[in-house]
């Protein structure tokens, strides 16, 4: 998947979750995601679902608060080269 296929919000969310997990070793809450991206929690829910459909994240045990990054931002960038 090319990064250009992701909209700006999807890019921001994927980058934020990846960096957050890398430094804190757990997934941010949807409230934290919404605050960081500058949108409401409903928008985060929709965006996470879109990223799931694209195969970039998955929910662990179906939980909204536990996301697994399947394809990191770096991997997406490298796919473009």
C-alpha cells in the first residue's frame, strides 16, 4: 500500500500510535488519540476501522484500546521507493 493512499488523518493517527507504543509500550486511549490528532473520538473510531480494513492495524482481542501495528510507517514509506 502506498502512503499516498492514506488521507492526512490516517497518516497522523498511524504515526502517533506507532510512536506512542514505541515509547510507552502500550496503546494510547481513543481520547488521547483524538486530542493529539485534533478530532473527536467518533472520528478516531472511524479512522481505526479504515486502517484495519487496509491491513495496517488490528485490534487485539477486538478491543478498541489495544491496537497492533501491522505495517509501520517506515515500512509504508519504504514501499514507495
